C-alpha cells in the first residue's frame, strides 16, 4: 500500500489477516505453515507463492510466561495493535480489499503527504530494539523521496554504533536492497553523513572522506543502469561486481582487479566482514574481471574462429562488454566483433 500511495509500482503485496496460521492452513489448500520465530503461511497458487501473516501485538509478561508461545513475535492481535508494532508510519498503512478502503492507525498517509519518514514510537528506543532499522530508514527515505524526520535523524546519528551488534547476514540483506535503489549513491552518501558507514563500513567511509575518490566513485556509479539490466532485478553477485568495480576504480590501486580477491588482499576484511561477500560470489567476480582484462588484450585480427566461439559461449561475455563500454576499454568495432556471429 505504501508504494502505491507514493506513486511507485509495488513489487509485491504483504497479505495479513486476523486468522491464525492454523486457521489459514485449514481453509486454504496448498498452504503450509513456515517459520519458527515468526510463523507465516506459505500459499502456492500456480507458479507463484504468497506469504500470509497474522496480525501481531506486543507480548505482555503473561504472554512470555506462556509455554505455548514459542516466540514473542507469535503473539496475535488486532490490526491497530499490529500497525503500532511496525517500524515507520508509512509501513503501518493497510488496505482492506473486502471493503475497498485504506486503514491508517499511525498517520502514515499524513507523513507521506508531508514528505517525511517518521518512526512509530520513540526513535531511540525503536533503533535500540533493532538497529537494522537504521539501514531501512536510509533506504526507504531514498526510495520514497522522503526526508528523514529530524528526531529520527538525530537518533540514527546517536545509535549508529548499535549496528555493530546486528547480525552480518541481516546487514548484507539491507545493503543489497540499498544497491538496488534507482540511485544507490545518494543513499550511501546519506549513510556517510549520518555516521553509519563509519560504524559498519569503515573502508567505504574512508573512501568518502576523500573528495577525489568520492567523485570517481560517483562518476562510475552513474553508469549503473547501463551496466546492469534495469528491466530485471540483478543477482546479488552482479550488484556486488558493479559496486566493487566502482569502489576499486575510486581507490585507484594500480593492480589487476582480480588480485583484490586473493587471500592476502588488502581488501579481504572489507569484502568478507563489512559487505559480507560470499566466497562463491568473489570467485565469480574475480573471473569476470579476468575476462575483461583478456578482452582488452586480445588482437581481434588474430582471434581464431574456435577462440571466438569459446569466448561467446562464456556467461561472462555479455556482462564484460557492458563494463568495456562504460570504461571505454574497447572500441565500438571490437565490441561489435564479439557480438556478431
């Protein structure tokens, strides 16, 4: 509902009901209860899957003492109680498809119209509960073109260090969501201004401390839509490959790019423990950078038909050519050579 009200095409819809997971499973065929910490019902319809949640409320001491309650996140409640559990007011807006009406218990519509991203409840308390909300606030403010409300903004500055205690896989998930924004660079700059990069991405913070490096990074990042297919959602590996290409160019380290993925690389900790790059992803990106180097070194007049076919069958070729176009590594006639049969 939030994206529709903001004039954006929603990628999916969150389905929520007052029926318990057991009741949903009983009434709907091809439905399965999933999750332990947060129980949902997964419903299969043709080739699609839908997650159906039940309205929740804050757990009381009596609830937590109940042995049948597996998690405090599985205490069911009313729509209004559920809305007040959510993080930002724009995420507390519901649409009743039966009565065809918008339900807003938290003034989310008002905040959308005013152009502010506002926290439900006390910002400091809510960020301490879940520091990942800091990354979410930065991402949503950029996605929805909202200003972060001053009280929330100050809370982010004060509590940025709390992100160090958050789980790395969760930080990775939200970092990737930031990279998938239409203009991720603006979100990263906002994170720098708020001290978030310094807390969890110190290497990236160091880059933005340098004006020249920042300008180079932003220049390359402006080609994102040309390099990555904007009609499809790129895989995480492709997102990371582009981000790291821009990063390495900005750092201006005079070495072959694939060498950055060696075990003794000066960026090993950055890739593994800051942005949470998986080893398999690093291997794929290293091979991509090697492929780009080979393309730039080949003399197409001496390339045999068998070699050309071998290169054209590589899954790295289409991606590598996008980088070559962006960085003017190959002339148009050489790019055409690899594209034609």
